[in-house]
C-alpha cells in the first residue's frame, strides 16, 4: 500500500521488473544476516577497515549507548553526532559554544527511540542496537567547503550509475545530478532537482569506481556512498534500498533500466 501511494501503481511481487519493484522484493526475501552490520553506522566501520583500510574512515571520536551518555566536555569544538540505527538522526556541530544542546538532544532522542524497520520495512534495521556515534567534523577546504556525496549504484560488484548530492546543508533544496561511469551528465531526476551547473568530476573518480566495485562484491545491489575531501576518499555508507524503493525516476525508463541491471538472487525459487 505504501508503494501504491508513493508510486501511483500496483507492486508486482510475482514478476518485478523495475528497480523500485525489485527493491521491495529484496526487502521481503533477501535476508542476508550481514546486512544488519552494513547498515549499522558503527558496525560497518570494522567491515570497511578490513576491506579498504582504516584510512578511508571518518575518524570516530566516541560511541555512546544513549544520548544521555554524551560527554559534551570531551568533544572538540566541531563534531558530528548520529544515531547508528536509522536515517536522518544527525546533529552537525560547527561551534560547540553556540550549540543548542537541548535541541540536539531532542532530535537524537526522537530518532534513538524509533525502530527504522517499522517505517518502511527495511528489515536489516530491525535488530540494530541503537547507539550514538560521534565523528570528526569534516570539510573540504580545497573546494567550496561543501562535502559532496558521490553515490554509486552497484550491481553484483559493478558500478553502473552514480549521482552527486550537493547543497545538502545550505538554505536551498538539495540537488542530485546523475552521471554514467565516464562521468557524462545524464538527464535523470529522482527525489531532487538537478543543479544549474553540474558538479565537476572529482580528481579521484577512477579510484572511487574501484572502491565501489570492491565494496559491492557479493551484493545483488548496493549503493556505495563516498566523499572526496582534500584529495582523499572517505567512506560514507552502504545503502541497500535507495529511497526505500518508493521514489519515481524521471524519465520512468530509468526505473526499468536499473531494473534490468538488478538480477534477483535465486531465492525467488523459494517463494
């Protein structure tokens, strides 16, 4: 019913063809136990350190069992707090002296208390232990100061498409710009408008593709999110269900094209 409300069409579980339809199928049937660790924002760091090396990780400052355990005095002037078990539970602090701690705690407690699974039935989130992760504040002083997010759609270990998220923390709407693997800008909209001027190709683009391929091995589909900060690549997160599979692509033909790339595992024989 959620799919019908968001996509304005019925979900075909028996013969899923589009990318968004197949994401719903994966939610229902592809229950790899490893998925819980890769969507846990703290647990995934050990996986990335093992596969790539710790130098690709944004430094961890602390991990807390709940918002009430945050040791504010031990945190630097700038930092980021995020819930490990959901999406959106993030507090970005650029100046601790002026931070509204009560507002920050209200936001963190709101996200801490919810089980993200029950929102969109993304089952890997169901059994994550909720915690608060404190990370180093990162900025790209070589560019315009903004952290652009490079998000690679990967299928069985092969990056096929990416979008760049920009204007995410400015007083304007976030922009998504899609590119192929030669960094040609593509006329795709999905969730947010394109930028007036597409983001320039990052210097580390070829290395990013290699990393995305390595991290996506063994997954029918995963989105690999990376940052380029002062000429270095940092890991962002692994996303199994882009927009939970309920946001249309414009034009709709791209939903079908990504669906062609996503080969469902043989688990389908069991259902």
